C-alpha cells in the first residue's frame, strides 16, 4: 500500500509539472484536475499490471 501511495504522490507532482509546461508551450489553459488525475490513474493501472509480472520473475529466480 505504501508503494501505491508513493506512486500516486510522485505521479501527481510530475503530472502537475508536465501539464504546466505543456500548457505554457501550447498556449492552452492549465487544468489542474487533468494534470493530476490522468497521471495518477495511468500510474495505478501500469503499477497493477507490472507488479505481478515483476514479482513472479523474482520468485522463480530465487527457487533456482
């Protein structure tokens, strides 16, 4: 659970920074909800898809 909370925190920070930079370069309106929400949801999906694959590889390597 701590890994996911850390991931949510840093994805929100990076999303804000990236959203601000992109909105400044394109001249679009900076939307905080999109800048935080999309990276957080995407990172949770990626984390939950990658975590089982990574743990299964380390367990099989430890048995050998």
